[in-house]
C-alpha cells in the first residue's frame, strides 16, 4: 500500500462530479456534471472557476462526493497527496469513497451519512424536531416502519395543515426538483409515522430522478457505484424551519 501523488491536472480531471475543493480560506469549488468547476456558496453555483490560469492555494483539500473527510491535500510543491493509502502501483481511481461513519447503525452494519446543506429559513423550532426511522427507503415507501400507526408529531405540527420536504444535495438547485407541500392530516387526524415515511420516500425518489437527469446521483457505495434509491437508508426527519422538514439519508458501508 502507498499514498497516491497526483498533479493538479490529474486531480481536477479525475475527480467525480459533485467532488469539492476547499481552500484554507474556506472558498469552495464543486465539480459540475459537465466537468467544469464552479464556485459554490450557500448550496448554489455562483460562477465558473478554476480556469487554465487559476492556481489552487497550497493547503487546499479535495473531497469526493458525500465524504466528510478530505481525500487529497495540496502541498507547497504543487502536488496533491492522498490522505488514504492506495494499492501499490494500482490504477488511478478517484471514485471509490472512503467515507466516514455516522453514529447510526443498520442491520447490515454502520451507515455513512449522505452530505447535505441544511435548509435555513427563520428560527429553528424547538418542538417536533426529530422523527427517527433508520429503515431502507424501500421499507419507508411501504410505510413499514416501527410504530407505524403512532402519530408522527406530538406538538404544534399536529395542528398545522401542511409542511414542505427539503433537500440539500449538491446540484439539487441545478436540477428540476422543486419542493412541494404535503398535508399533515389524514381524515382530519394528524399523520402517522408510517404515512410520514411514505411521503418522505416519495420525495426522495423525486429528488433522485431529477438529479439523474443531470447525471448526478444522491450517493455512491464503497465500490464507487451509484446507490439505488431503494437501497438508501432513511435515518430520520428533522424539522429545519417552522414549516419545513429535511430527511437525513445514509448508505451502508464503512
């Protein structure tokens, strides 16, 4: 095993769409599906960057999609050194995420949380803040969750009529996905955990379909291949604003 050393050109061309480079001053660039690198601020592409004459600052870090740990660091000599070992004389591969483990567990092992920007709009409420699931999206789509007939919420959301589901995946704003509102009542009664799971699973499928249209995937597995929607894990649903919920999604793997 050895550490991989890359030129800047090799790194920029080899990283997958959705990969990020973050400078020591926290300037972030993200690779678009068309292969170009763009400035990335507040979950929005703000303009193309990294043109031919652009020099990336030493100390910058490169991250593969959905990873919280840097994969490469730029050294003062201009080269990029991997932070994880590679097979000696092995092929040049940048699409096999090392990942980082979250504190959640599923039947098949530890989970790696899919990175998202957190939606912000006004003051974050302090009631009905979290609904835990920790089930495959395929189970959520059927409403097959623990205590499925129990009310999903117990405070002010039981009196609210509608709520929006939000996502913060890279490039979600560049896709055709648009958040939509969902009723919080069925037959005049607050929705159950099973009903909420089905709503969220449907929105995950909508978001994934919109991202696929621009050649982006919600997540990749440890082998670097896209993870199908039904194999994603719905960890929980957080309340991120007065009328917005944001799911936490993960994939199995170290």
